[in-house]
C-alpha cells in the first residue's frame, strides 16, 4: 500500500520541551470540578486507562478545493473557542479536576491515500486504527483530528473525541463552528462567531454548587421513593445465556418511514406528549409482549441543556436516567402512553442527582441473593432530532461518511433513533454474545408491525395487539433454544477461607452492602462499579491488601485478586518542615488557653493504655516510635507565641527521646498500678508546646508471664481521636515489620497537614464562608434556652476534677435491629442519634429550640476543601453548632427522620462554619458577637464503629491520670459521646457533679434510650 503519512511530529527534544511547558501551565491554571456525568466516566477510565470504548468518532467527506492550512487553523480556532476541547483531567487532593490548557498549536494529522483511491474497507481500517489509540487524559488533549486525502478534491475528515467532553448534541456545534470559521478564514476575515457566555467548566461548577441542601434532598427523596419496589431483570428473547462480560456489538439499521412518522407525530400532539414518549412507549410495549413482565427498567439519555446560555457549548450534558416501566395486559395503549409520559417528565425533572447515587437505590431492590446488578443494565433508548447533514462551505461541501465499524455496547440492546427530514433512522446495537442477527431482525420486524397496530388501536388493551401471538411464538422458540443452558448469573457460593480472603470479603460486604460474599463472585456482577472499586481499593489498602484498578478489571474475584495483588513497596514522601497555619480548633484552644488562664497548657492530652497480648521488644518499639514521628509531620509540630499571636512550626526529625521503658517487675500489683498512673502523669508533664515533645510512648514491664502495658499519649494540638487510631494501626504495622525483619511499608502519604491548614485558612477568609454570616446572625438565638442546673452556682464550678460518667448500652440484638432500620430508612445512624438527643433536650428544657455542639472529624465537611486526609495525623476535628427546632408534625419515625434531614440540609457546612467564623475568619467583632449568642452547654460526638480487630493489644484497666489539669474549666456542661464497640451501641454521658445530680443525668440517659428504642428498634 503506497501510503504517505504526515504526523507533524516534532523531534524528541521538542516534544520533551513541549511537555515541560504544558506541565508548567497546568500547575498555574485554574482547577475546576468535573460534572457528575464526567466524574462517572473518569472513574470508569481509571479502571482501565487504555480502554478506548469512550473514544467517539465522526467522519465526514470533504468535497472540493480544500485548503489544508486553513482547515488546521480553523480547528485551532474551534479549540480556542471551546476550552473543554483543550482540557486535561487529573487527580488533585484525591478529587478529579479539569484544567483548560493555554492556547497552543493544534496539529492536524494527514494521511495521503490518493494513490490507492477511496477503498471503503481500507478507510474503515484506518478509522478503526485511529479511534483505537487511547487518550492520555492527564497530559494530552481529549480531541484529535485526522485528514485522509482520497483524491485531488475528495477527503475524509475524522474527528476522534473522548466521551468525557462530548455528547451527541455537541457534534453539530463543532461542525457548525468549524464551517463558519473556515469560511471566514478562507476569505481573509476574522471569524464572526459571538462570544460564548460561559465555558463547560463553569457549568460543571454551577451544577455542583446548586446540588446541595434542600435541592439535593428533594432529588434524593424522589429517587429513593421511585425504587421502593423490587425490580427483576428483563428476560429478553436472547439466543444464548450471557456467559461472560463480553461487550462486542453488532448494529442493525432500519428506518421508520416518513408516512408512519407523520402519523406518530399526529398521535403525539393529540395525546399532548413528545414524539420521544410515543416511541419509547412502543418499545416498552414490545418488551412487555416478549417477556410478559409487568415491571422492568429501561435506561435513556436526557440532556441537561435547559438554559439558553448552554445551547452553544460543547460538553457532556447528557445524563443517564433509569425509567421504571409498569405495564399490565388490561391497560390500553393510551393509558400506557400517559404513564410513560409521567415517568419521563419526572425523571427529566430529577435528572441532576448523580447516576451513581441513583444506582444505590436500584441495588437495594434487586431480588434474590445472587442476582447480578449489571443484569438490570439491559435496554437503552435514545432519540434526537437532527437537520439533514449537508454543509455547503462555498468551495467545499461536507457530507457524512457512514461507518459500519463494530463498537462495544454496555447494554444488551441499545436502540438509537434520529429524526432526519421526516423519517427516523434507527440503529439497534446488540450484544452479539447472546443475540443472533436473525433474532434481531425478527424483533425489528415485530416492532415495525406493532407501530402500525399501535396507531390504529390506541384505545385497545395491549393484550389485543394482533402481533402479540407471533411475538409469543418467537419468544417460546428462543426459550427452547436456551433450555438446558446454565444461568451463569447464579454463582455457586464458595466461602472465604484464608485470612486475606476473609478481610477482603468483609470490605466487599461493606462497600457493596451485601451480607454474603464468595471468593468466586464477580465484583461487577454483584453491583460493583468504578467508584465502588476505587473505594474498595482504599479500604483494602488499610488492610495492607495492595490493589489497583487494573487488577480489579482483570481479576474481579477475591480469589484472583489475592493471588495477583500488588506487592510493591510504597515510597514515603519527603518530610514537611517550616511554619504552617493553625487549624480551627488549634486556634480555639490556644486562644482559650490564654483568655481562661489554663493552669497547665501542656495538659490537654489524649491517652491510651493497652495490655499486650505478647511480649514486646523495647529496641523495636523505640525504632517504631521514631519511624512514626518521621513519617507523620504533625507529630513534630511546635507552637510559639510571636507578636502576640500563636504560630505553628513543623520541625525536622531529631534524636529527642520519645520512647521510655520502665521495669516494674519488682513491685507488687498494687504498687504497679500506682507506678503506672504516676509515671503516665509525669510523662504528660514532659510535654512542651514550644520545644516538644508532644507525643510519647512508654512500655511497662510487669514481670515474667505478665502482660506488659503500653502507654501512648499525645497533646490534642497534634492529634485528634482519628489520628490516634491512624497512629495505632501504623504503630502495629511498623513494629511487626521490624520484628520480622521486613521492610517497613506504610501507606502512601495523602494530603499533608500543611496543605490542609493553608486551604482551611484560605477558605475561612473566602466569599464562600462570608455568605454564611447572615445565616448565623439571623438564627433565633433568643429562643434557645440554657439548660436547667441542680446547683445555683454550678456553672462557675464546672471543673475537670468534678467530672463523672454514666454509660448505657444497647444489647447486640437491639443494636443490630437499629442498624437494620437505619438502612431501611436510608439514613445515617448519626442522624438518628442526633434527632433523639434533640428531642430529649427540648423536652428537658421545655422549649421547641435547642443548641447542640457537634464534633466532626473535620476531614471531609467542607466541599470546597476536597482533601484526602484519610491517613494524615493532626487536629482536624472541629466543633460545629446546630440550632435545631423540635419536629411536631411527623406521625412516623420515617417521616420524622426525613424532616430532620431536611432541617439539617439548610444548615451551611453542617454547622462548622461557626468555628471558622469565630476563629480563622479574621473579623474579631463578628467573632465576639457570634460567641455571645452561643450557649455551648452540650457536646455530641458519634465516633462510629469501633469493633475489635485482630490486634497486638487490648484496652488496659489501670488509670493514666487526668488528661487536663483538675482545676481547669470543663468546656461544656454535658458530653454525649456514642460509638459502636463489640457490636453494641454505647452512649457515654459525662457531666459535673458540681452542676448536676447523677439522678438528673440518669433521667436524661434513660429517656434517650426510651425514645431510641420506641422509634427505631
């Protein structure tokens, strides 16, 4: 084949320089979030970056005297006009972002085929080759163009675009813009296209900003309600059972003639529905007649281009929505049209909820223990209108090149329809693994016959459709052909046996929300998708099971994943040193420390004392402690007061002693307990905010054959409770690696304390937070009462030394029932616990309003700060403020929780903006005013699930002394701390005996349990 190609490639040195220049521009460019549709595609591509199934192409004949140079310039202008065409995609702070690259020269690849001529088979091969070249979304454009010269005045222009930046409605815009620009440049004129009002990245940001609070809840409630009933897969008239996840598709094309289309339009106008609804109804009826199933799912793509300023934009505006079809044989076709019309209108109105969220509700209603979720993704229907394609650009004319390339199909049947000048062109793509072409032809024939029947029998029941008997006979024949085949969606259960298999199975159970997982179950067939796969990878990493997206794609079962998991060692990043800003609660504590004159600022600690299950070696412990301090920058924080303000610095790792060993074997058991408590107190007194240390570990040896005691203490300024858990897990991993002589393997570092602190402080001074001020100033603070006290001067004597505790727990059975009902209500346990507390407090204070201060991990509460702090140590926890009104108009527990969730949704940033405004915002007058409103009398903290895992330790009973100075003031009157431990929900109430009698707190705690049980158990 005598073929000449001009790739316009530069030298290797030039390409390297170009990449370097682009990389520097990326670093400086504005980051924008992905739209929800983009994020779904991005997540799928991460499972297999080389997958080309999202490469979309359109090809056009160019007839006439083409100026190739002007065409290339025109493409550059189109790329300049639409930023999405020159955008790259990558992960930053564990979130995908898109960045528009600066303008640079877009090269048109040219291929000279003129010596061979327009051989269509050869052209198909070239187009296939070009389309199958994968895009590197992180470094290169998601758009390329190829020009094939066939003869002196005949070319083919191929445009290949990744689906993450385009939908079907965008293709005509590209061609129109390209044509207009080409004509102008060819005439020596400046392109006269009007400026775009916005770019796609602006739309993506707007979409995410509007989908918060009440609007999100309304969408969420709609889709939750829509999928309250079970949905079974369609029993499509296939020739074979689906044995593999093969996706090879063939396409069968046919037309609906203009005469039938005209009648369908008249019918649509009479019934006051769109042509889309009428055509969808006919397909639904056909599926019903083949399957006799009265309730099934069909998917469609709808456009979110519902605003004038979006019409001229290129981008991925289409949303995939599931439509529930309900058909009974007694229903008339007219009634089915009406119900379909309502279903479509409702789905379109609620299309903005992310598709992956919608699928969560679908998954929950799949009947049968082992039915595949992906088996519901069977039928896809699309319809759009398109002008007849014939662009006359003066000296040249563009005509479509109809390609017959086989593509991949993600549904068993995908029917696409395009209306062009009166007739409807149809393309039925089908999975060739289960359908024979003859079967598809028969289905299409039945469909075309039914269309005419449909037009003439609108008021007749579907059971009387003349074509029904023929369809039933065909369906029965196909069923006989399949008889004896094994339904491979039903998989024999094989339980996990090894430790790794069990741990990975537990992760799958949590991620997929399935109680029973076998080692040969396919992750994707059980309902897994790309987002869930990434979540599963993160959780597996915590268990030291190292996976990656490619592994899951290639080995989607537990047994295969365990055999092929990634054993590579993760390299630790360089340490961070120097000054960093304070976090919100760090600022709060340092301010309180001065204004209240805390007696011992270094005594505000988190202490943990463990009993060892096996003897520990001090030399390995000391090395493990030093490794943690080197790895976790936050442990090396120091706090220095300069110019009347406190500042935080991260220092270099040094040889400062952070581990101590004490041999108490010569003491009696009573003396050992006293020695442990005294030593723990002494160790805490070694803390120095300015010089350090602020994290210490000690090992107590109590004698031969006696379990040792391990003491960990950290100042709260450098670690919160979640940080301690991270340290504890890392500590065990490092120690075991040292003992066994293995390389130390810690998880890769994520967002650093420095990055978070900088981002948090920037957000605290941003316009986004300023918007919250009116909300906080206009709350009904005067209606929020102080809580009753048992002693008149109690508030002044609310001291650390007076603190007492009361602990109540649900039984294991009650906890399981509660968790089951929480799942049924599709809510979160923390909301149930908060709602119950609100009712107890309003009842106690005889008011409909109450204020609850809520502690959150602080690691994911502000959407703008999309950081990954899953493995970062520091004080991230924040105290938010909730001013809540009692709910009186709910008759059931479910109605009550729904209303409570709506009330929570209107509180900006879950109430944590109050902490930022009063600490980091910088407006002292505003802070003083807000703090004067706050009562700050009760603290709520749900610490989640704290089940005992396989560990080298268990909690010891000896005292480690007070974490605070006994004479310091307690920050609230009552603390309500809850967690699930040992499969039991435990509520820990702490109070001051100088403020409340024990009987008062017992009354509150018992009432809390009573309401919780009566409503939710």
